[in-house]
C-alpha cells in the first residue's frame, strides 16, 4: 500500500488548525499545508508571537511552534496546496443557512461546494478527499458528483472523517481521541483510501479506536453524537428549573443519576445553557433532515433540545430582572465571561450574548470581563443580533480588562463562563466594591453558596433554591 506523504487542509479554523498541527506533530514524514482564503487568519497562524495564534487552545502553540516551517505550513495559496497533495481535508465552516430554502435550519453548504469545485479545477493526479467538516448525511454524493464530472481523468475517493474535538480541550482530545471515525465506499479503492487515512491516525492512536463505516453512517453519526451530548445538557438544565422550585439540589441529582454506569457522570453540569458553533447548528440540521424525509415526530423530538436551551438562557435573564426588584434599567451588571465555555476564545452562540441582549432590552448597563475575548469580538456578537443600533450597544455595554475595577458600584455580577480564575478572586473585596444588596447570579455553579452568603452576597446559583 502506498503511503500518504502530502496532506492539504482547506480551512484554517478551530478544527483545521489544531487537527492538522497534531497530524504534522505526530507524522514528521508527512508534509501538511493548511490553506485558507482569509489572509488575516493565515498571517496569525504564521505569527512569531505564540499569543497571537488565531485560536486559543491549551497546548496548541507548543505543537504549532514545534512543527511550523518543518512539515507544517499555513498559506493562502489554495491551488498550489491542492495540486501537491495526495489527501485533501475539507474543514471549512458549515453554518446554518440564513436565506432561502431551509433558512434557520439547514446547513449552508456553499463553502463546501466551492472547495469541491476548486479541487475539481486544480487536480491533475488522483486524490483522496476527506470531509472533515460536519455535514448533512448524503453530502458526499454532491461532492462526488462535482468531482467525478471534471472530464480530466483524475480519480477521486471521498471519505467522511468527522471531528469530535471539543474546544478548550482540543489538543488533549486529538492526542487521546476516544475514537476516530472513517466512512468510505466498500469498493477496493474505497477500502484502500480508508486504510490510508487510518494509517495516518495509527501513528499515535491504537487501531481498535479507529472505526470504519460506510460514508452515510459516518456523516450521520457526527450529527447524532452532538445531538446526544446537547440533549444531556438540556435534560439536566430542565431539571435545574425544577430543583429551584423544590429545594432539591441539581449537583446532588447529577451525582445521584451519574453514578448509574448506564447513565454516566459526564455532561451533567447544569448551566446557563449550551453555546458553541455546533450543538445548535447540528441539531437544527438534524431537524431539517428529518422533516425533509417527512419524519415530523423525529424532528419535533430533537427540536425540543433547542427549545429547552433557549428557555434556560431566558430563564437566567428573567431571574436577574425579577430578583433585582423587577427593574435593571440603569443598573450596572458585571458579566464575568463571554466565551461559550472556558479555555477558548470562541464566542459563537455563547449564552452570554443572548443574556446580555435580554438585559440590554431592559436598559441595563453591562460591563463585560473575559480573560480571552476582546472588545471587537464582543461588540460584533451583539451587533450581529441586530436588536439595536451599534451606537446603543456601545453606550449600554462596556468591555474591561480589569475584573476588579469593574465591580466598583456594581449592582450585580453574572457569571456566564466557567473560567477557573473566577474562583480565585478576592470576593470579599468585590463585595466591598459593590452597591448593596450585592447580587451574584452564578450561571456556571462555580462558587460556594454558604461562603458567598456569609460574605454578605445575595447569591443565586442555577439549580438551587
Ligand atoms: P471556522 O469558521 O473556525 O473555520 C473555517 C475556515 O474555513 C475559515 O477560516 C474560512 O475562512 C475557511 N474557508 C471557508 N471557505 C473556504 C474556501 N472556499 N477556501 C478556503 N478556506 C475557506 O470553522 P470551524 O469551527 O473550524 O469548523 C469547521 C467545520 O468543523 C464545521 O463544519 C464544524 O461544524 C466542524 N466542527 C467544528 C468543531 C469545533 O469545535 N469548532 C468541532 C468539530 C467539528
Ligand atoms: C462539542 C462536542 O463536545 C464535540 O465532541 C464536538 O466535536 C463539537 O461540539 C463540535 O462538533 O463542534 P464544544 O462545543 O467545543 O464541543 O464544547 P462542549 O464541551 O461540548 O460544550 C458545549 C456547550 O455545552 C458549552 O457551552 C458548555 O459550557 C455546555 N455544557 C457542556 C454544559 O452546559 N454542561 C455540560 O455538562 C457540558
């Protein structure tokens, strides 16, 4: 069997960057080139300063700096990288459609199609094309049809190899993946392609963790894995609302049910609601696919996971308003955290954005502190909602890099992201700084209720009465 020696990845985002850096790190004999049309992003991947990489992930900069310039390259020369590669990963974004048929639910595949057409235009020798992006089941059919009609005698094998890394733990997840999924055709050339990709991963992962399936099972499994994970969060969040009314404690309920090995302990942390670029997008996509096959009950079942998540975000904001005497107008509310989870600078679909939006509708004055997310990103997230003018967003919401200064004369603090550093703050000093009563709304269940109350806070924690 021939070996893969030259890999190209189209898309230098949160998946393409870290995934290819780990492949380059673990396969020093393979040349890996990550390409993107976004010049600014590529310049940042090539930046001298490790703090400037476009993706913040623990352990990422070490791996990039170890291989960059040796067998790992970042470039905007997409055609050249495609031409030289034996294996091409497509790792571009597949957001929810914002227009036309399927608007608000279906995945927008225009970037995928552009990649397929680019490959078809440039390729002069046989290639293995790997879907790394998360795609609706049967997308490979469309890619095949574009690639197989070039008339230039180039043979393409299409594989599905969805990515399961979670942000904030991407490097750990890639180095110690629970499993790698490779879907491909059962033809001899399809089997050979699957084995060639498998051999890349076998450089660091045990063979039994590399699962081979047909293309459609692989595409669908990625959507289903995200739907099951998100469903657990919505399930526990629904119970958190009940705990708040009954004096049951969500941490105790999570522990009690998680000890059942059939249920398991992971993904049972109640929160202000899940965010991230994928859970909502992928479930909406699943809902759309089910509907398009006339499976309305299946669609409704999964849609409920999103409805519950929206309810949790609204519930958190409503609770802030009602607890603060039914008005937050003109009151200073400090947000600790803006990212959708800790250890990432990604804010896509972060609960913080929606909670802020609801409070701004009530004319609150918000001050945001996040250790990794900057002012430009925060305003862009808010402006994107289009709820109010850009000027008004900047008037009502300020961004700070000083978490302590922000608490001076604040009416309330809302914890939106579970950054570890929040636990280490001098909460006594924060209490002194704030107006009284000093409210803390803990959307991540980070702090000790008894201690906070002892310090004098009016402390509210998701999932406890
Ligand atoms: P991203 O937006 O961070 O990166 C995508 C990149 O693709 C962008 O930099 C964009 O400029 C580039 N791009 C788009 N069209 C291009 C083209 N025609 N040619 C060259 N470059 C192009 O997206 P992401 O978070 O890395 O996600 C990529 C895919 O992986 C999505 O399908 C997503 O669902 C899936 N996924 C994401 C995660 C995650 O944690 N973010 C995890 C697993 C799977
Ligand atoms: C998720 C999946 O975990 C990955 O396997 C998948 O590859 C990825 O989506 C994807 O396809 O994009 P990610 O969104 O990066 O990864 O992060 P998660 O750790 O899954 O967290 C998602 C959201 O759920 C976060 O807002 C997090 O705070 C929230 N969450 C998670 C909870 O509220 N409670 C939990 O118990 C777990």
